[in-house]
């Protein structure tokens, strides 16, 4: 088996991530966009492969998630996408449950911070706009940002 080119591998990774961890985009749209992106990037011959892989994962989503969970328990470095040396270091000082929690936390999305451009809008208007877009925001006033 020949290794895939980095761009094609990236397209597959993005599609897999969307299918397994995000839920705002329907599965069929994820697959369609990945196939279109593969074609746009010069991989028309491999677009069928991208389609087959992502459709297969979409059909077997629960089984894929279960397999990933089992891998995270069996081989935490690979299952959580962390360097082996780092997981070994943490495993030397943490019990298995704490190690799993740390790896899960380290893979979680960080909070996003935004600063209002007061030349274009007000805090209240931006919060109202975000609310209509389904964005949860917690306003924070800090002295250094005035």
C-alpha cells in the first residue's frame, strides 16, 4: 500500500474529525465537501476513495467511536494523538483515570476570547448578533482593554 499524499490525508482527517466529533454539519454534506475539495486540489482519481472512506465511517459512526474509545484505553498515546514520551511521563505520575482525564482535557477545544472593535460596533450589539447566531458569550470587562 502506498502512503497517501499529505493534502489528501489532511482532507480525510478533516472529514473524519467532522463526522466523529462535530455535529453542526450533516454527514452527507461533510462527505460531499471533502470529495469536492479533493477534486479541487487535483485528486479527482482519489475522490471516490475519499467518498468511500467517509461514507463508511458515517454509516459505522458508533462502531468507530467505540473502537477509538478502546484504543484510548489500550494505547493512550495513539488513541489521544499525543507523543508517546509525553504520555509515558504523565503515566509515571498519574493513575489511569487521571491520565485519561488529562488527555481528554488536553484534546478539548479551548475557550475563545474576542475583543470588541468599538469603531465598528458596541458590546451590546455584538452580543445581540451572536445570540441570533447561537453563540454563547460571557462579557468580561477588563481595565487594560479600554
